[in-house]
C-alpha cells in the first residue's frame, strides 16, 4: 500500500485475535476499518498464546467464513480429564451442556486465517505501524497518530477500538479508569514438543509438587505446562528434567506413559488476573487483553477477546444503521459481566489445581475436597463444563447475517 489511508470509520489498534476478528466482522457488514499493528506480520503470526476455542468462538468463526481451516485441522474435544490423588476423572461436556464442546486450534492459526481473509479482500492492515497517540475521543472525530517506516501519519475515524494488549496505548489513553489485579505466587513453564499427544483430551493434574497440564497443538505436536515458582529461570530446566517432572505429576495408579520428544520451545508465563473498568470512554473502546487478563487455567483469554469484539461489532452495526447508541453505551457493562464471570471461573480453576507455596496441609485438603466434589457431583461437574465450553456469545445473532 503506497499511501496509507487517512480516514476510516473504525480505527483498530492491534492485529491480534481481537482486532482482526473485529475488523472481519465489521467488513462483512460494510463498515470500513483500518488495522494498525506495531509488529511485523511474521511476528504476529508466530506469537504463541491460547489454543482452546469455546463453542461460541467456534460458531462465530464458522458462521462468518473464518472457520474453514479450523474445521479441517482443529481438534474437537468433548471433555477434559482431572487427575489427583493417583486417580483420573473425566468431565463430559456434551452430556452436561446440551451438546456443546470446545475446539483445540491454536491462536497462531486463528490469526493466520483472519490475516489471510483480510488481505485476500484487499482490506488494510498496516504492519510495523506504532500507535503514538489517541486524541479527540471526547468528540465526534477521534484520531490516531502513528509511526510507520520512519514517518508519522494521522488516521481520522469515528471510533477507536484498542485491541493492543495490556502494554498498548489504548488502556493508557482511557481516562479515569479503575483497575483490579491479582498476582498469583507461581508461574507456568510451557513447552512445545514434537511428539504426538499422550492423551485424547486435555489433562489437568493436581499434584503436591505443583500443577501440570497436558494439551496439544496438533496430532503431532504437544503443548505441556508445569507450575513453577515466579522467579524460576529457564536455564534451570533441562529437557530431561522437564520430562521427568511432567511424568511425575501426571502419574496415576495402574500406570500411564507420557510420550517424550524434542522440545522446540520453552517459556515462563507469570500468572495474574487484571481488569480495567470501564472499557469505554467517549469514542474509545477497549477489547481483549487491553481491558482484561485471566490466568490461562480456564482457557478464557482468546475467548473473552472474541466475546468483546462480537458485542462491540453488533453495537457499532446498530449505531451505523439506525443511529441508536444504546449498544455502545452499554458495551462496557455488558462486556464486564462476562469478563468477571470468566475471571471467577479462572480463579476457581487456578486455586483448585495449583499447589500453594506455603504447602499448607489445610489448603491441600480443601483442594482435594473440591476436586472430589467436582468429579463426583453432577451439579459441580455441570458448572465446570458450562463455564469451560463458554456461555452464549452476546451479539452473535445481530452481527451474523
């Protein structure tokens, strides 16, 4: 693109799942958008994040033409396995939620699909475009000033949607916001390994030495996590130590073998919860990680982003078509109801499954009691399943033709 656009209806900052899905939904309904992304395309498409899609996220991607490769390559999962006390217990999603399930399909693949669709339709994504300032959000003509290829530009718009993550300019530009935060006393050591998964569905393991999770990215690639201390260093974890500790934490009575293979990626992720309220000021709207972060135990990060932008897209469509601002005015309150539900579920999963640094025996007994109740009570299992597969996606019927 030789000359970057100077005017659009909705300026979107951030080409992660939130920004790209919002742009896709609005473009399908005839609303002009420009996406600004500070990183290059290669970085964006390699950025490792979530890999579990709720039923509602699957449905919106499928209904809007963005789910074709997901349906070919994604792995439908009808449950998860809880392991504790040397035993294994399965939570069956369809029987508890009226047939709903989840899809294992990596965020990197969702991003690639949405970028491909946007470029195929000749819609603007400006990579390596760093947003420097958001102005005019109290009036009718906000602007985003950004730097690209050494030159500064200004993009005028009706609305700014900040989908640029926790460290982006969007959250910092929201005046008078309240923030709520919880930092957990542990982190996750995550690895990608070129080995077929040793399970058909995700395993959530509670162990006295710490939590472990067995997930996957494909039938050939496993994604695994270990609870570690928040100050842990990657150099302390050789591949052999990682595999030994994973096998220890996943062990069950009667035997179970963990497949091993070459580890291709290692990272340590801190565990935290964070919410910004409100998610809107004037013509500036926050979505996704720009507004909230959840610990990954509940698999909610990408799905909350999809819920935010589906709700925002429906509100913008209503405003552009009828002039009715009701959906825009209620966006923050409507989104935050779902956000806090997801925060609570993620907190419950995290506190139930992770070993406390204090190794308090009373806390351990409480965790085991909750796990046993979840594994043996239909009511408790239903609550977990309903939250895991996701509540109905707000605004989906209004934005999907």
